[in-house]
C-alpha cells in the first residue's frame, strides 16, 4: 500500500463534490454492453452517453445545461446497427463526435450547435475497414481530421477523416485483443495495452514498435496504458494475486518499471484520466464507488497518493471534461460525469483557495481547440505541439464552426494514390472502398 506520508503539494487538499439532483441527468438507460470503455464523453458544450437501444446502437448527446429528467422520447444518435462501444469528441471541434460499434464500423457525426432536435441517423462519414467490432476510438491530439480506431480483429487503423481513407493499418503487432490505445502529447507515438499482457509503444507512421514490455502486469484482467506529458507511460492492471496495480514506465528503458504500486483486490478495471497541466492522474474503477487521485512527480516514489473521493453508488462509466470546460473562478481542477444505472452525475474536484483571484499555479496554459497541423502534413511525417491557450478570463468558445464537406470518390482517390506512389501511406491504403457518404473536414475555422 501507499505510505501516507505528509508531503507538500498544492493538490493535497483537493476535494470532490457531487452536484445536487437537479443538476444531474436523470432517467437515462445507460448501456449494459460488456465492454470496458468509459461509455461517456464530455466537452465544454455537450455530454454524450452510450445508452441501451433496441435494434442497433445509440448514444445520447445532451447540452450541458439540459440537466434534470431526460424524456424517453429525447432524440438520439442512432445510425449503428449494433451496440455502440466507444465514443470520443473531436478535440478541435466541439460539435463533432466519432463512435465505434459492434457492427464493425466507425462513424463520425456532426451535432447541431444547440443539440439534437430530431434523431440523427445519417453520419457525415462511415469508415469501414475492421472485420470485427470496434471497441476503441481516439482522435489525434494536434492534427486535424486524424482518427485512430482499434478493433477486436487486433487491428489498429489510422484514418484521414477528411477523405474517408484508412491511411495506416497496424497489423500483426497485437496477437490478441487490444485493451487500450493512447496518443502521446504531440501525437507522434501511440501506446497500447493488449490481452497478451504486453505494453507496446508504437511509431504509427513508421509502423514500428519502438518499445515493449511483456507481462507489464501479470494478472489476466484487462490493463490500461496512457502517455504522460513527459513521455513516460502510466499503466493500470492486475498482479498475479489479482491485486490492482499501477505502474510507471520509461519507453526508452522498459525492462524495469520506474515504480509499481499495489492498491486493493477489487476486480473492476481501473480507467485512468490524466491532466497534463497538473500531472494528476484520476483512477476510476468500473463498478467502484470511488475516484482515487495521484500526483506524478520526478521524485521517488514518483506516484504520490493524494486522496479518494467516495460515493455510495457504483459507477458504470465515467466522462472527463477537458480543462477548457472547467470553472476557473471556483478553482475547479477536474470535472467527472459519473454514470449510474439510470443517471449521469457530475462530480467537481476543487482546490480550496481563499483568494478570488485567478490561480495561475493551478491553471497553466492548456491545450486549446485549434489544431497545430493538417492531416496530410502529419501523414507525411510532420509533428505539431498542442496550441496552448490561457484560461485567465475563462474559456470562450469560438462561434459555430461549420463542417466543410468535400465529396470525394474513394476508388478514384485510391487509383491516383497508387500512381503517385506516395511514401509510407501507399502501402497502407484503404482496406476497402470505404462507404463514405460524404467526406469531411472536421473543422471550419473560427
């Protein structure tokens, strides 16, 4: 267990608070599908929740201010023919969301500025390339229109959503089901956790594994791996004795962990949520009724226990608000959207401060909504660091950014690509002529 030694940290007194019932989203039938994703995605405009749906898969998209009881007839996003397994908001456009499903497809959706008025069954683009269900969806942090999907066919595909093409396929790297996939801060690397108990760090454009650790956690239950802002990898998993563990790894030297901690013997998968600005990791166990949080520093033991927020009800899933969606005037450093069986409950994490002034030590400049580079530049090998914004005067969203729709014949595009013989993207061209209804640029400028 962690040594409870008092150490100086501005986050030692962080406390969590669940909002009152009238600020919750009530009477929601949260999905019961057996898949260890978070079932919830949040941004400064909307909360999206995967729900039970007959005859296909659906998720709710609610404006943040639409709390209270949600009518059973409230419109849903319902284009998938099988249950939805994962959803992720585009970091560069708060009205664009991607979903992966048991129907083997990835769909990208445009949500109207004020939310749904009628059901949405037509996605902007359908991305087909997986042969089994798609359980992981994650947008590139800094490049426009780049989306990663991972399926139960043990395949990772990186898409250019702007053309509907599968640009990179990472085959034969994972012999078993992929549990998690995460981009690093500038999106030049990904790290994955796999059922074969191996953590891999992959350069997707070179299609090379640049670091791996077998038996990172020896237990048979699912692992999770995320990148930290300094390039290290943080993992959660289980020991051989079924104790829940967390560990810190240096991708350049993965033989030994920087640190490993045993936590408890609960069997819920630990979902890690990371704040790169404060270096705090929040761990939410599926089926747990608590959120534990830790500060990561460069002094031993490197992962420092801060506190635990506990409620009475177990969590079915969890959404995590980006930093720009927080209330800086209340010294809010994190906000979670906890899924119960029938409702979604916001939980606010606050650092107690007496002053009403802007606390610049709590809010260093954070990643804003602008992308650093275009998809084509990234696929050609360029990198872009996140474009940072100050939260001093609060985050003010840009005015509505329309989706630019560029119709493109994928087959023609494939042929022209083959004649051009363009670099590494050529060998990983689209696996199928993707059923692209329209191809899309997911951002239209402020």
